[in-house]
C-alpha cells in the first residue's frame, strides 16, 4: 500500500476548516510496515508494528461522582484496558467514546484543570479527576491531549502523566505538526527535520514535552490543524484574524477530530514504544482557497 505524504505549513495554533472527515487520512510512523484500517469516517493508513495480544481484564469497581471530584479515590485493582485521559476536551472525549466501544468493560478517567465540566464527564461514563488531586494508582493506558496554554510547566505535567502510566499498554502525547521545519510548500513526512530548540518559546515547550514522553517510552502523535465544524470554527477563526500577513498559496494541513481520535486509539492499541507519528489528511488546501470557500458559504 502506498502512503502519500501531505504538505505542511507550520503554524503554532490549530487551523479549523469546514469539510467532512477525509476517508484517506494518513498516519505516519518513522518505520514499520503499512497496514490498512477503517475509522468511523473511512479508511486510514497506518505504519506500525503488529499489536501484542491482550488478556482478560481485571475487575474494577466504579466510584461515586463525589469521590471522583473531591478525593479522586479509586480501588487499587486496575484493569488491563483502563485509560487515563489528561485533557478530556473535544479530542479527549472522542477518544473516550471510541475506547469504550473497543473495551466496554474498561474504566476511563479524565483529568481536568477545573471541576467545571465534571458533571458532563460523569454522564459520558468518564471518571473525572482534578489536576493535583490524589490518584495513587498507575494505569496501563495514558493519553495526554491537554494544550500547553493551560499549563505553567508543560513538560512537568507530562512527567506527572508519565508517572501515572504503569509501563504496560501505551502512553501517547498529542503534539503538533507545527514542529516540522517545513514552510516552503514542499513535501513533509515523519522524517522531515524539526524546528531546532531555541528558535521559538512556543515550539520549545512542545519539543521539551515530546522529549519527556519519548524518554519515558511513550509515543508522540504530531497532528495537523484540527477541525470539526464550519460555523463554530473556521469562520470565527478567520474573522478574528482579520488581515493575514501570509502567502495566499501557502498550504494548510488539516485533520478532522474524529480521525484524530481514531488514530490515537489505534496507536494506543499497538503498544509501541518511543515512536513518532504524523497525522493529517492528504488533501492540503491553500489559504486562498480556504478564504474563497468561506466567502461562498457566506453567500448561501
């Protein structure tokens, strides 16, 4: 199976665009044999090693919402498929939804910076944890998808997340394709050189966070610009930007939240160690075409 590389335009913030999830989103791994899988929105290309077999899950007793929110006290028996999501926002909740389908009996925990959305998480079957609360047990699967904007010590938060990983299963950090040192509309894949440390404070935060994850044996998924809906994302984003000082023919690389969640779950299930992935759809659009799309949509 041939894997088609996308084109990257480095950006420090996610770009949102209104279109349906692509059926041929690409997930790239530094090495490995490509396989074919199906996401909720179609086919996805993945290069990875074969997954190891799993055994029967241990029983874990649920805990009340009050305990979850205030004390984060859970039973010491942890199931083989239990998952901790650090940052259960849009992407994290989609990961939880797909994980529940894959492992119906698993316990899913969601660590948040505040208690504002704990009731919502409980309704979704996610046991909420408040950042900094007591959680003395390690779990086999951890995914970190909280943004650096909410952290005073992002690499430090990754170290804490790594300490909650049992070393079994997988530990995954969702990073950004903005780290690739490629802004000339040329082809880019997982082997493309990354921006060196020291060039930008924003990229330094991600580079240092990635190092923590890779050194701990975890994996990194560098995602292109995430999008989910037109009215709530792309339109508002470009209106807020106003005048954009950038080349109109520059490519924007995107990936739908649903496909990002599918890729994340697939990587977690592979139980790989210290690998770097790149996730994007294989249909980059130029800024000019993006603007034209928005203008035409406004006229309808």
